[in-house]
C-alpha cells in the first residue's frame, strides 16, 4: 500500500515542478515565499529556518538571493533594532500566489477521481499518519 503513496508522491512532485516552472520559481524559493505568505507578516530568518528545515547559513543565502530577485526585502525589526525581518514584496506576493494557484489547480486535477467524502477521508487518514512524524 505504501508503494502507492510513493507513486503518488512522484506524480505530485512532477506537478509541483511544472507549476513552479510556469511561475519561474525554484522549489526552495517557493518554500520560503509560501512560508512568508502563510504567516501574513514579516518573519525572522530564524522562523524561516524552522519552517523550511534548513541551516541558518543556507537561509541567509536564500534570503539574499530572494532580495536580489526583488521577491523579499529585509526590514529592521521594530521590537529589536539589532534584528531583521523578512518581508514579501509585491512581486514576491504575486509570484507565490501565481505558483500556489497553479499548484492547487494541478492537485485538484489529480484528486478529481475522488468524490468529496473520499477526499475528506484521505485528508483525515494522511493527517493521522503524519501527526507523529511531524513532531
């Protein structure tokens, strides 16, 4: 049964790559931008490290590359002048929204054979399986 999950994962990965290619984003760029978009507010680099499961050095490099592309900017932390927060720019918001919209449409197409009760059951089962793994 889990080999089917693995096969589905490969299909999802292929659709994710296609959606990101259409948006002109690398997977790591999407991950950082999506974390910022979900948060709805500027995050510290440390918060992005936690959400993206990378080292602080890697995140610093990623933020710098995103700044160069005009997708994010570093802003001083109002509560702590020694720190910065990472803020989505309008271009970053537009890019992540485009990619997310395309990705969601592709995921819907993959899930089209399932009716709503089956999709709800799948979500519940996956949540149950992932809960102890995500701790």
